[in-house]
C-alpha cells in the first residue's frame, strides 16, 4: 500500500482541522480528495508531505512510517505538484524540471548529464519537450502544470501528491492534464490529488475521499461517493447527478440554477 493514512487528526493551535481521517491508496491508484473550501484538503496534504505534524494518527508511505523518513528519503518516495498559479520561478522550463534532482544532489553539486536526460525525458512524456528552453513564467497555465508534473516524474518518486492540479486550467488543458495523471497511476504510481470538480473525480479516480468539516464523509469507489444526496449534503445545495455513457460519466448539476423562481436565474437561461 503506497499511502496508508490512519486516524489522522490535526489542529492549527486550538483550531481542529482534521479528525480521524483514514485513506489507503495502493500502487497504480489515483485517489481524489473532494470537499468545500477550507475543509482541510491542503492541510491533509501538508501532513502527508511531512510539513505539518499531526496531533494523532499514522501515515505510512510505501510501507514506511513518514516520521522515520529523512527529508531526502521523503523526496525519493513522494513528489509534490503544487498549484501552477502559485509559482514564481523565473527559470527556464528545463531548469524547473531539473530542480527534481535536488534531493539526490549534495550541496553545491551541479546536476549530472543523467539528471538532464531524465528531465528532458520527463518533459517528453507529458508532451511539452518543445518548451524546454522557454521561461517558465511565460508558458501558459496548462503548460506550466504539465511542466510541474514533469518535474514530479523526473524526481522518480513512487507516489505523487497534487494540490488541485487543474484549478487554473481551461477545459482542454484540464482533460490533457488529467489524462497524464491517470496514465501515471496506470503505470504503477500512487497519486493523491485534490479537486473541486466531482465529475472529474468520477471520471478519473479509483477512490474518492469526501471531506466534510475535517472528517471523512465518505470514502470509496467514485460510483459510491459521487451521488446527488452526498454532494447536496457536502456542498449544502441541491445537486443532481446524471449518469451518462453507461455510467462512465456522471454530470453533477446544482439544480438551483434550473428552477424558474431561482434568484440566480435572471435571463432566459434555465427557464425552459
Ligand atoms: N497556517 C494556518 N494557520 C491557521 N489556520 C490555517 C492555516 N492554514 C489553513 N488554516 C485553516 O485550516 C482550515 C483548512 O484549510 P485548508 O487550506 O487545509 O483547506 P482546503 O480544503 O485546502 O481549502 P481550499 O479548498 O479553499 O483550498 C481552514 O479553516 C483554514 O482557514
């Protein structure tokens, strides 16, 4: 089991954020974490990455307790893909990917030719090798996200944690990035990603964890978790879930928008 999180509880001072969270993600699996703003998704990831110390609970990464891993070992086991719009690197794309080598290098050691080759190969794998010598700040949000995923691949870790990998992306780039993430999982990595889009979680994930107020509201197969009643309760508004393409797709619709008397409906839209 690549991530085995048991009874995880965390507080910022007096403010309890996570309570008794359990999650297992095996090699080859993609788990999506869903939940309203402020529910504790990023905090959960910070605990998994060893950046916050839980009040209670255990985290095993590839079978080893997180708190027994050195910083370098954590970097070998886990790669982190942050939200692309939070980045301020003014480096060439290839140099951003080469930063993945930092955990293997001693202080003041330059990356070797093999690190460079690995970085170039990772860019190739996510389809953005042509951007290698462009400025990271001057490529699009979707391309930037793919570069950050390439950096995670080049790190050669067995597990990847992604904080809202598609939050800044358009429709096409969302599909491209999620396809890459899905492929990485299918190739044997364990991946945990947060998302605000239940229909994306349904389409791509093997497991969905729905957090509500820092507690697990549901965790299981997308078919069990992505349902109208659960999403309505989780987000506090009526949601209908329609099954499409033999239930390979579920469209999640906030039905408030469809009611003729809805205060949100100001034009002809939704009144039919
Ligand atoms: N450094 C901090 N100190 C104190 N409280 C914090 C800190 N970081 C986050 N919080 C609080 O912890 C709670 C969970 O925050 P977190 O960022 O984990 O939520 P999230 O689910 O990732 O939210 P979003 O979907 O908006 O990104 C929130 O109430 C937030 O205000």
